[in-house]
């Protein structure tokens, strides 16, 4: 029987999984729906938990060299006056690795370069999975088919793998639009190693340096009924009360390069695997981006699933993987959803209470919360 592990999706989670499996001696094959892999996308923040995984896999230094270290995460008022500051230097010393902000396309190319034997099959969008007498058949929209004995679904929130084994699942809509951009900009030195997220009324704006004079920013705004009521051409109009740095970042970003997406997540589900098919990353536990942990949780999945498959037969490995990873991943999903609601309050009284609460959050509590996020599970 062919023991190749078939991974659906060549995103951050799928590629990291292939690397981790290769290092355990497995043969992998990745199917990707895109015709080519181009350095597109916006920025990504790799928190300490993700960087610990890449340290274990042996190439964290490459990411640190091509990205930008982040030692503080701040929630601020629109004028950048801090409401809450999380100093991450404690964790940098504890785990001997830094939080890094990097262009998503740059990270994707670093991951591809780490692959030694894995085949990436492009232009293959999965249509469905059927059971055959040996194992499974992968059916693609280009009419190609492949036999597969083991399948890992790393194909995102709209996972075809998930709908093939668990047709009943629910995507939740936050009624928020997110714009993401990358622009050439020289941040003040005081801001170059920080992630700042400014909270206002029904909207917020975050930005972080990802390489020399390159800044990744994201902006979110609530909409009442129809998402098309918010146009990316009008982003600056939504942030007129914000600091000049934020308005400059919007001004200096070509409109055609700004990515627009609706904020969604996957309602937590208790099943991530069935027989020899398993989900990971957004396919299993898609989260809103409010904690910067979407990629981080997928990267953690990659390490744990490789460890489990190296120790147990396939079904037992997937069962153990789910048992180890589900509690933390679901905690992130639930907490992130709550933060998103808290950040987009419109009532002035509630906003004042929210801001007062954030100011009273001691650094010890921030450290305690980050400790739970940054600590890795092991098989």
C-alpha cells in the first residue's frame, strides 16, 4: 500500500506539515489549487509559539533574518496613546526566539525552500473525496484523480476535505470587513519593533514593520447589514480621527493592492478526523484574526501531527493529535471572537469602560495569558 501522506493545500499550515513530516521520514505530496505559487498576500505575525515550532524544525533564523522582530504588542487609542502593553522580551529570553513579522509570500517561499522530497502538485482544486476498496480517491476539478491512503486537509475555512467527511459545520460571520495592505514607509524608530492596534468606535487599525521600510497594516470596521456598504476606496474616511501615521499608511498604499475580506470563523467542532483523514489549521479551527493566532495554531498543528504520526498508527495518531490540540485551539477561537466584539463597541459608555479595563490589565496578567498561548503541546 502507498504510504504517501497527501496534504490538501499549500498554505502555511500545509507546507509546515510537509516539512515536519519529511523530517520524521515520511513521504508527502501536496495538492494546491493555484496554478502558480507567487509571493502574494500581506503580512503575517509569527508569535512565539509559531517561532518555537520553526526553531524545532531548524530554520527560525532564516525567518528572523527576512522578517522583523516584534517585542511589544500594544492596544491603543486612535491617537496611539496606549491602553494595554504586552512586553514580550520575557518570552524571547525564555524560549530563545523572537516574535517575527514577515511578508506572507516571503514566509511561503522560505517554507518551500525547506522541502526536500515533497511534491507540490499545482492547479489541482479538490472537488470531493470518495471511498474505494483500498482507501480513498481524490477527485479534482480538472478531472484528475489520485488514490490516497492518508489525507490531511489543510485547505482553509472553506475546506472541501472537511465537507467531504463532516458536511454539517457552521461558518460564523462577525459582520466586520477587514482591509489589508503592505506599503513602503519609514516608521518612527519607537514603533519599528512593535505591533500597534488602535481601537476606536466600530473600527480599529493595526500596523507592524515586516522588513526594512515595509509596513503591513490591517483595518477592520463593522457593517450593519450589507458588507458592500463599506468600500476600500473610502478607507481613509473611516479613520479621519486617527493619528497621522495611520492616515499616511493608508495614503501611501496603492488602492489596487489592498486586500478586502469579510471576517469569519468556524464554529468550534469536536471532530477533526475520520478514519485516515484529518483536518488541521483553518480547516479544523478557523479563527478570527483578533489574536494573531490563525497561522500560529496551524503551525502548532503541523508539529504535533507529525510527532503523532511518527509514534502511532494513523487512526490512533489522528485521535491523539485531536486530543492534544483541540482544547487550546478552541480556546483561541472563542477568545478571539470575544475580543473582536469588545473592540467594535459603539456605545460611548461601554467604550469608556472597555478602555478603563484595558488600562487596568497588569503586565503580569498579560504575561500569564501569553504563557498559555506560547506553551507548546507535545505528543
